[in-house]
């Protein structure tokens, strides 16, 4: 019978995720959530404005359809660019390791896919134990959750 895996007190050398105390990580995530929520509000306003411009030009003018379609495309690209910027902000601020599967294997845990966007892994120290957590965003908030033990 194989020896059960235990959580190490220090991360393995090939693991690049930063180690945070739980309260420290939660404080940073709260600050990031506030920034992301504000960016989401600004994006929502911009999307409404672009959508209204598109509607007016499409239905109420004789403007060339190619130009109108370009406006719609600009709206889509803006949203994706803002989401990419939010991802980068969170990853860089926390210095996350984006190789999530590596931590699932090393710690024998699983971070099941849900509706949030998984960005990367940080390690949380609680007492003498260190455990991986995945940081996620809905582009309205930022938080983390612990992996579920694989049986």
C-alpha cells in the first residue's frame, strides 16, 4: 500500500506560487474585488453606450452597415480587453502560478470547473500547514477556494 500524501510545511522547489497567511490573502483579495467591481461598473456603462450608439446607427440612420458592424466589434473587443486587463491585474498583484494542474497533482486536490474564471494558485499557510488555493474572478468579484481532496 502506498504511503498517503501529506501536505508539506514548505512548498516544493518547482512550485512557484507565493505563500500567504490567510488573513493577508483575504485582505489583498478584498482590495482587488473593490477595484474589479469598479472596473465592471465602468465597463457596463461603456457597453450600454456602445450598444445604444450601435442601435441608433443601425435602426435609425442610413450609415453603411460595415461601419455599424465595426462599432459592435469594438464593443466586443473592449470587453475582452478589459477582462484580460483584470486577469493580468489579479495575477500580477498576487504573483499567482497559473499552472493549476501542477498543484492539483502535487497536493492531490481538485479545483473543479465552475462558472468563475480560475486565474492561478497561491499557497495559504495556516499554522504549520500550507495548502493550495485557486484564485478566481467573476469579473465582479475576486476570491479563492480550497481544492477538494481526491480520494
